[in-house]
């Protein structure tokens, strides 16, 4: 593993025929969305088993909304793509990035302009009625009484993956396929501690792909499979990598 070598990272991206990215909460921190783990992380304030497990939602949807989801709606409503998201969109526009696999549910990669985004943990942009399966965009929900209810009386749930639920099969299958096909993977702002998402870089590495990791701190991947570690915030590092590629033409 080599550190902060932008030239080598750019070489990898230049010679790669297919590059994908795996992103996590860290890429959205500069958009005002707190991460899950570490200092200021959501799981420091909220117990994930109490507020992010499907059994808790089914048992106490009102409490999960009052304590956790109402605030999440407000935070996500205000969030705009930052330079990290925009840098990944630039890489796609330059023909250097094909797909973003994201663990985030905030829709910011699409808002930044990436056209092929796999939402590994689903999305918070939509809700579905648990009784009649009617779907509404989150901004259309009536939140005057919690939990939000459908016209049929059923309770809405966000279309994101709760703990205790399966990864959407299409997202899992496509991500695994891309990991096997890619020559390089950018791993941005993830603690790589939640499976099966954390396996994607290892799958790519096992078939010969190069791993470029962008994070404020080292992760379990860094000394195991990372080829180039670029330390710093995604909003600074990704644009710097884009500039390094642009000067090469
Ligand atoms: P985590 O909160 O576990 O990790 C965030 C990572 O981002 C850490 O490694 C930080 O060092 C790094 N980081 C923080 N700020 C950064 C910045 N500005 N630039 C670059 N890196 C930064 O988030 P995830 O790895 O995404 O799952 O967590 C994975 C899953 O755990 C989430 O999708 C969620 C959660 O429980 C579900 O809800 C199912």
C-alpha cells in the first residue's frame, strides 16, 4: 500500500478499462449528513438495534419516526451534493468511472450527475405502504401524524434496507458482477465494516483489480487490500484526483 500518491492513483485510473466506485456515509459528511460510526456518528446517539432494525420499525414505527426518521428527513431535505460527489460525476463524464455502488440512501450521487448508481441499501427518497404497496416520494408524505399512513390505513416504510433485511437482490447481483469485471475500484468514505457491501473491494481485488481508497482514516481494508490510500476528506481528495487526470489530457 502506498499513501497519498496521486500520480500512481491517476495511472491506475488511466490504464483501467472499467472502474467502479463503492461509497459510504463519509462522502456525504461535507453535505451535512452525519456518518454512522465514529465521532459525531448517528450510532453514537441512536442505538441501531432500537432505531434501524426492521423488527423495531414493525414494533414501534411511531417511536422510530419521532426519534430518528423525522430528523433524517429534515437533514436529507437540506443536503446538496458536495465536491466529492461532483468529482465522481466528473470522472464519469471523463469516461473514467462507469458505476457508483453506494451504501448511502441520500440520492446525492444522482443529483451530482452520475447516471449509473446502484443503491445497495435502497433509498430514502421513496416510501411504500406496508399494507397495499402503494408508493409515494418521501416529500409527498403527510408527516403531521406519525408514523405516516397511506389512504388505505397502512403504515408507510422507507424503501431503504433496515438491519435484519436482505440487500435488494438486483443490487447485490449487479455489484458482485461489476466487482468481478472491473480493473479498478475507488472506495470512498466507508468504514468497510458492514457486510456484504464491505466485501465488494475484496472481490474486485481477488480478480486483479487495483484498489484506491479515499478516507479521513485507515480502515480494515487499508493494509489488507488497498493499493493506494489517499488520506483526507472526499470533498478535497476526489477533485484533486480529477485534476491530476485532467492535466494528463
Ligand atoms: P460509517 O459511518 O461506518 O463510516 C464512515 C467512513 O467515512 C469512516 O471510515 C470515516 O473515516 C469516513 N469519513 C468521514 N468523513 C469523511 C470525509 N469527509 N471524507 C472521506 N471520508 C470520511 O459509514 P458506512 O461505511 O457508509 O447501513 O456505513 C455502512 C453502513 O452502516 C451504512 O450504509 C448503514 C450503516 O449502518 C444501514 O443502515 C443498513
